[in-house]
């Protein structure tokens, strides 16, 4: 059964979130810094605000369709999918890169991430105003800074220059600030992650999903890689690898089963709780679930794999059938046969829910399905890439070793497939590592931003038939409703 060992603790956390959510207007009335005292906070309420920030991760914007559209549909490996009507409306935006100045998905992405940032700023303002530092207060601040860094990393990758709000919002006017430079946004991200790395624990016993030192190091690795700071990225990734907290022991075809949520593969995972009575779920699986009928109507059917991803796998690579659900076929592991007349030939198998749980919970929505945001395999491949880019015989060998770790797990006991990569040529090894990221992390929201940081996004997307794509499409326009509300304080991104 799902999450048997953790269900009580997750329920307790959800109850705490509910208590504080019910007092949401009280948090908006907190006195400004310097006038807030410890007496204003009931015992445990700072941690309650941290739980509220984690609840912010469960929003549609941060773990539902807006996130999927921004992070994955824009890649060369996927298309909008869904019904003909939805496809006709959204494909010009996310497949053909005709970004409008206002669209509900990207508008929601913006507001949802700033809502998360506001929740984290509340934690830090309250902790700062109390003035009495304790170990748990420091940990709570570390968690908040991790979440704020994650939110800003998403925003800076998606919009470029954005407003930097690192203070508690007292009123709407205080939030109306101009955009900061990309360098300034990264300064805040770097500072937040340094503190999170220094204070967060390697593990939270009995509290899966809370930010750890490994989570912070993983995001730090990603931010360094986005800026081609390879030596620093290698250092951060190596700390994760050497920690002994994570490994590749879960077979690839089991990683995305409900029984392996919060496994040793998971570095950062958004928690979902839905059992037919309690609903603290997320929509990540539902928005991508098979758009069928009856018992096989599992979701909205957005974000579907295309032939380019299908053809990327080497012959015999078991990861192909662990990534793709096939219309017109009987699919492992649950033996469900998808009709041949579904609107798409392929679906994202990494959100495929257990039919026994669907029956148990009386729902086909998949709202109980956790979102694996960062896997250990992602970190290992980033370490391989960084080592190869730093160069030198020792680092090249390190890159080969890390690459082989991933391929070895994928091939399992079948030595006739996925032979070890042996080239020591930097360019050839770079190509091999990039290919490995494509197939290992297929449909996991990494591909588009990988193409951008490699500087091959235009040529790759054009080769995939997305010829409207230009360098400016790395960034969305600032949502027009935000421009309008700012009264001219926010300036639109160039070329829009």
C-alpha cells in the first residue's frame, strides 16, 4: 500500500498546514520588522509557517500544468497533446513558440511562484523579528531559503529579469518593485543556498519531503551548471555523491511507482496526500494522465512524448518502455490495454498510477502521486558533465565512471545492451553525456533548460521542426496583467 510507514506523519503535517491556512489573514496582519515579538507567535507557529510554505509547492503553478508547460512541453521531446481543442489553443504557444503577452498558464506560473516566495519571506521575517535563535529556528529559516532559491531559480530561467522581493509584503504597494538583473537574482539564490547547505540536515527522520542538505546542494549544482560554473558545480554534486544518503539501488522501472516514493533515488520530491477522504494532493499526474474514457480516463493528457524521444533510445534500452505508455497496447506493469483510438499514440508513463490505488481511493485523478523534482541520477549526470567540462585525465575518468553508473543501472543484468562509454575525447564524451540525460530523464522537465544552457536550443528545436523558435523564446514575456498592475514600474522583456 502507498506510504504506509509515513501516512501518519504526512497526515499530521497536513493538519498543521490546515490550521495555519485557516489563519491566513492573520499572517497578512503581522507587524513590520522591529515591532514583532516572540509573544505574538504561539508555540510552534514558525514551523507552521514553514509547513505552509511547503504547501505552496502543491499549487497548480508549482507542480501542475503551468510548471509542466514551461519546463517540458517546450522541449524537442514533447508536444502539448491533450484533446484536439486544447491542442489547437495551446500548441501555437508551447510547441510553436508564439508567446502571447497573457496566457493563463504562464500568468499562473508567475503568480504561484511569487506566492511561494511570499510564504518563505513570512518565515524569515517572523524568525528575524523574534530575535531568539534556536536550532529549530535556524533549520526553519534554512528550509525557507531553500524554497525561495528554488522559486527564484525557476523564475529567472523562465522570465530572465524579474522583481527581487526578499522581504515580507505588508501591502500591495510594497510588492510593486522594478525588475532586478539576472546577476542580482542569482546573488540572492547563491546566498540562500549557501545558508541552506550550511544548516539543513542530511535527513529528516520520519519527515519525507522536507528540504535537506542534499536538496540544497542539488539546486546549487543546477544553478552553477546554468551559468557554466563547472568546477563549482562538480564540487556541489560531489558532496551529494559522497554523502552516502542517495544511491541508484531502485531499478529504473520501479522509480515512478507509488511504493518507491521518497526512495534513496529522491533528492527533492513534492509530497502528495490523497486517500479519498483527505485531499492534500497535487495535480502533476492528473494533468498528464491518459486522456481516455471510463476506467482509462486518467487525466487531461497534456505533455506527451513524441517520435523524437521515442527514437532517442538505443536498441534494447529498458528505459524506453519505462518512459512511454503506448496506445493500442497492453502496458506493464499493470496489464492495462489502452485503446488504439486514443488521441495520442504515446503518453508519459512516469505519471502512470496503480489501478489498485485508483479503486481504493475511488478516484482516477492520481492526486496522491508525488512529484519527483530532482533525482539522484540527475545529480550524477550533472557531475559527469561538469567533470568532463573541467577536463584533465582524472576528471575525464571521473566523468566516465559517473556515466557508467547510470548506464549500468539501466542495463541491469543484460550485458548485451547499453555498452560502457569509453571515449576520452572531450567532445565525444560531451555528446554521450547529453544523450544520456535525454533518455535517462525523458519527460522529467529537464530537457528544455538543458538545451538552453548548452547553447544548442535554436539548432535542436529547428531540427525538430520548431522553426519559429528564436533565442528570445528562452524567456517568456512578463505577464501583461503584472505589467498593468505595476503602473509602469515593470518593463516588458525585450522583443515582446
